[in-house]
C-alpha cells in the first residue's frame, strides 16, 4: 500500500486558495470513461456516495475559519494499493472501488484522525474522496487508486490539522499534537492486512521499503539478513514434509497383503498399485532433495583426487613354443 502527500505547489496542488483546481483534476478521468460507456465513481465522504463536485468545493472552501490568506486550506492524499492487494479487493473495478471506499472509511480516516493526538475520530475529519482507475505512466494491469482532499480544519471548523508538520506528539509549545506520518503508514498497512486477512511478505511491508531506501548501512544489512532467513523457510518446510511422508510410508506399501489383489474387496488392486507408486515417487522426491548433501564417503575423503587408483592387472605373456 503506497500512501503519499503531494507537496503544495503553484499548480494542481496549490492549497493556499480554493480547491476548485484540485477538484477538477480529480474528475478528469470521468469524461473519457463516460464516452466509452464505462461507469464512473462520484465523490464520497465518510457516509455518502455520488456527491457533486460543486458541493465538495463549497464544503472545503468555507471550512477555513481563522486561517490567513497564505495558510494552507486543504491537503491532498494519494492511497494506491499494489496489484497484489487489488486482486484480493475484488474481481471487477466496481467491486474494488466499493472495497476501497470501505478501507478509506473504516481504516485510513480513523487512523488519520487518531494520529493528530488531539482526541479526534473519523467523524471529526472533513474529507472527500474520488476513485481513479487508470494511471498514464504505469504498465500495471491494475491501477485503481484513490485521491483524497482533506480540509485543514476539523469538522467543527475550530482545530487546525496539518499532516505535513514535522512535530510528532508534542505537548508543549505553539503546536500541540503534531503528526507522525511513519506511524500512519504502518497503522494503515496493518489495518488493511487485518481487514482483508492479507498475508503480507516482508518485501511488501512499509518497514522493509523504508529501511532499504532511507536506513543506515547497518539497518539495511539486518533487513537483508531477515529477508534471507524468510526465503529459507519454504525449503526447510519442504524437507520436513518429505521426511514425514517417508515415515508414513515405511512398512505400509512395500509388501501388499493378500487382500490387495482381491477384486471383491472395497479397495481394488489398481488403487493399491497407485499407492505404492506414489510412495516410491515420494521417496524419489526425498532422495532428490538430499542429493545436494555430502555423503559419508565424501566427508571421510573430501578430495576425490586423494583416492588411490586401482592397479591394473598385468597380462601374462604367453610362452613361445619351441620346435
């Protein structure tokens, strides 16, 4: 799950004024999809779907109490699942869009509110989301993602909320509460995994990606060591399963009893033969797994060159006949 906060700029993400430019961009995909006869998703918030863009603009632009002209009035957030994550979110675009809205409402926004450390809940956050299905610069088959526009002020229009502040859980000074983006990323990831029972590999985690990008050399080496240990687990498990299968087959299918060949019995002879074949196959598979291990002979004499060659027997010369 990739979550990012586009920095304010003079273009689409200019947040010192009104949000019309950003709202227009969030809707840019709809016209092309409508021309192709493909359904589109409207704006949504915590409780409502298919909201009009004009209502979104008015709600954000009027929730700016006590903000200066140059202050940020809103923030943009991108929430982009990976292809692997999208596949468990649904088989169709519409299914994935519904699940994405559920994730935003039940996991992301509650964690976003909690992270300000001001006793806020999801109901205190004024936000609007828009689902996009395409990404022009991506070669992925699945590209659904969500754009969020979040008001700088809470729903009561009293508290200032900035997810781009560098303060973290501060209790003294002008800024109290702060915002820990790293914690938000981790909690949003954990919430996704719990909500969808998603088994996340180490390489997919935020901790792994962040460490390999921004960590120290020591941290990167420790992460690579952890990754190596995880990659070895499947081989160990496979060997243990083969051992269990070998133990289960010992003394069962090697010598079939007389009933095996009795066609009137419940178990036909063909089934018994197949079981025997399967047992042999399992033993062959075990042999192939352990073929990479050194044999006792190799341990006792690791260098093949040290082995004494066999002496060739000399051929007896035939005696010459005289006369």
